[in-house]
């Protein structure tokens, strides 16, 4: 018999990752599952992403964020899975106990057979990037502005400059324009945008908002509130080039300068993190370096498509249920994945071939945009898998599925890299 | 007249130009496109471009002050600001359920404005 404070599976975070993991663990036969969410409702970041573009792969329809979330919330509720809102997980330990706090129940410690981490990510703040000038009011991260405008109905400004051309910045440039603000420019320090082409066309070009690539902010003016911003072109070493400055009179700066997985809890449990992804090192089951603690979604790697978050979370939930039922084979990995030439990182980091059911899905990002390359997986000199790619960009995650037969009996490193396409004679 | 476009049908994002040419099979000549799907996109973009519109409306008697809404399918691009005007004038009282029709048949297009969540 399990006591009141003991669960088979505890899931930290009720965003799309936590929801899908809970549903899949239930389907895998787990009876006593608990989802813990610090916010006032389930759904995570999706509840503020009111634009369309979610669910094309999972539902074959184009949904908004709240619609995508609501489908999973309904399914979870219909399965009778327990969840608690306004409940913050304060600490996680490697014995799979968690300390939680809520106004309803106060402080409690819960024990689980398996834990799934699904805390998502947070935005890089201005402190993380160095911008000269004063620090007046009127500077928001794009995600915070999105929440104010879309959920609270508060407009954050009238004349806006956006720094960073990731998808959230592009989406907010359009959103602010539709709400009556003038978006003067989007400045991107890199020579390419990390956002989807579709968002550049439909969020910027449609509204005649200029995108300045290889540009950064060189000055912010204003004492109490932002009054002006200067941007300038940068050289190959990202230093501003004198004489290229453009000045804007504006009251608001939105920062869309990247997301980092939210891993304070993981650190407290002694979970090993990958310095490149910022998320836990995981194996083929999405299990972290601590046995029985699994992770999925933006806490592992920042995803651009929620559909892949759902897939990853299903995997984590499925294997967490297997772990809780004693069905996972423990022990050291057979294979370690390695990001080779042109590849920034690969998830999962390690593979125990004996736990694979059909295939392993390697997910990765490239270091730079490029065209016509082979995405190749090698074991030593031996070719394991090769996929021809016409178009690759760091903004879009790539994946390669390798059937278990191809990995049977292998040990050592699996190297993933980009290779030139040989010219057909 | 020549128009410059970026095709968004697939992630390639081909930069292309399209020009009216009565002698060409489709009535236009293209350059820069990699495949046929791009041609249909380019023709639609210069003849009758459409877009999905998502926004929020004021809601009373609910946990939050704003309800997210969207058009049930794409509307003519040049109607976007007009549609925003209608959205900004609209007020509803909760509860509202996901998919509920808030404005029927926008501009006679058969497209509805619907709620994107229950609230
Ligand atoms: C602003 C933005 C725009 C996006 N736009 C698109 C798009 O157009 N199309 C698309 O497909 N994808 C988009 N994405 C990506 C996709 O939405 C995300 O990848 C996905 O929502 C991540 O899901 P998640 O469950 O991992 O994280 P989240 O949705 O962030 O959920 C994490 C949850 O964990 C909770 N939590 C965190 N810490 C604790 C704790 N200690 N205790 C209790 N609860 C905790 C949080 O409150 C949150 O609810 C966007 C992402 C962002 C951030
Ligand atoms: S023209 Fe074809 S290949 Fe190019 S972006 Fe459009 S659909 Fe993709």
C-alpha cells in the first residue's frame, strides 16, 4: 500500500511536456500519478502563445497554443489523473523525494518511484547580454510582453524596437503592430535570423517592419522610461562599426535573445547537465544521470515545435512507467552520441541498446545554416545512417531515426556529422 | 509588373520573382522557385493573399480579463485591420467554450471568429 504522500510517478510542470508525459505514463499502466504546476492553470507557456502554428504533426491541423494545450488537458482530466495548481516544487533529491509548497497545503515532502522533469525554459534576461546605456523602464523580455498583452490585456508600449529575431520576437512584432503600436525595427546580431522564414514573411514583411541582420543595440537613452535606442551594424567579430548607427525615438525595447532550460531543481538533485543544451544529459529513455528521474520538453533542449515536445514527453512518460514497474534495464550505456562536424549537440547523449523497443530517435541542431549536405551517423568508419538534407538551419531541429537492429552489438561512440554530398559521376 | 516574394510553403524559403506573362502556361513567369508548389503559392500571394488572424477580446465573468480568439480559416489579407476593429469592439461574458463562434461569417467569406480556449 502506498501512503498518502507516495506516488508512482510525480511530474514537475504542467505544460505540454508534463501533460503528455502524464497521459503516456497512465497508458503505460501507472496508477498513482501526480502533476505539480506552480501556475494558476495547466498548459504552460502555450496559454500565452495565442498565434497559430501548433499541432501540424500531432493533430494534422493548425491550432493556437491554448487550443493545443486544451486538448491534452481534457484528455488528462478524462483519465482522472491527479494534478495540483499553485504548487511550487522547491527541491528535488536523488532519492526521488520532492519538497513542495502551496497556499492550500503548506509545505510537504512527497516520494515517487519515478520523477519526470518538465519545467520548461526561461528567457535570457538583459543582464545576460551586455547593452550599454541606462536601465530605464520599458524594457521587457518578449515572452513577458506576450503574457502581459495576451493574457492580462496590458499594452506594454507604443513605439517599439525588438532585439533578437527568434520566433518569439517576430511573433510579438506582429502582435504589437496589430494592437496599434509602431514597431520600428528588429535588430539581429547574427547574419541570419533564428526564426522561421514563415514568421519573417508573415510577421515582419506583411507589416513592413524592417529586419536588420548583423546589427546590435549600441545605446539606450532615457532616465525613467526608454526614450531612444541606437542600433549599429557589427563586423565579423560582432563589434559595432562606427558610422553605421541608426537612431529611433521609442518607449519600449523587447528582448528576444534566447531561452535557457530551467534546471535549478535538476542541479539540486545532482543531475549532470550538458553545457551546450543547458539541459540534463539523458539516455535513450529520456532518463537523466540520476536513476528514475526522467526529463522532457524545453527543460532538456529548447524546442521550436511543440509537436516534438509532445513526442519527447510521451517517450519520457512511457519509460518512467516502465521504470516504476521495474522493467527498465539499468547499467552503463553501450553507446555515447557525439556531435561531430557541423552539429551543435545531439540528444539523447547515451544509449543502452537493450532498452530500445524499435528505434532510437536522435535529435540535433546544426551550427550554421547550410544547403545540400548529408546528415550522417557513423560508428567508427562504418556508416550507420545517411540522410540527404536540402536545407538545414540552427532554428529547426533535425532528427534521425535508427532502427534497433542497426545498433545491436555496438559499443563506443556514435558520431553525428555533416558531410558533403559526393558528386554523382 | 514584377513582384519579389519569399515562398513559405516549405522550409527552403526560396526567394523568387513573379511577373504577369499572358503567353506563359499559367499566365505568369517565375524565377528563383525550386518546385511547382511554389508557383501556386506565388500566384495566390499576388492575386488573393489570405492570412489567419489571431488576437484577444475582452471577457467578463472569467478568471482572466482576455479571451484568445482566431479566425476559423484564413481571411483576405487586406481585411486584417478591419477585422481587428471588430475584434476590439467585441465584449463577451464567460463562460465561453473552445471553438464557440463569436462573430459569424466575417465579410461574407463564410469564415467565423471563434474562441481559442474555454474560459
Ligand atoms: C514564447 C514562445 C513561443 C512559442 N511559439 C511556438 C510556435 O509558434 N509553434 C510551436 O510549435 N512551438 C512554439 N513554442 C515552443 C513550444 O511552445 C514550447 O517548446 C513548449 O511549450 C514547451 O513545453 P514544456 O512543457 O517543455 O514547457 P512549458 O510550456 O514552459 O511548461 C513548463 C511548466 O512547468 C512549470 N514549472 C516550472 N518550474 C516549476 C516548479 N519548480 N514547480 C512547479 N511547476 C513548475 C511552469 O509553470 C510551466 O507551466 C514557443 C515557445 C515559447 C516560449
Ligand atoms: S518553391 Fe518549392 S522548394 Fe522553394 S520554398 Fe516553395 S515549396 Fe519550398
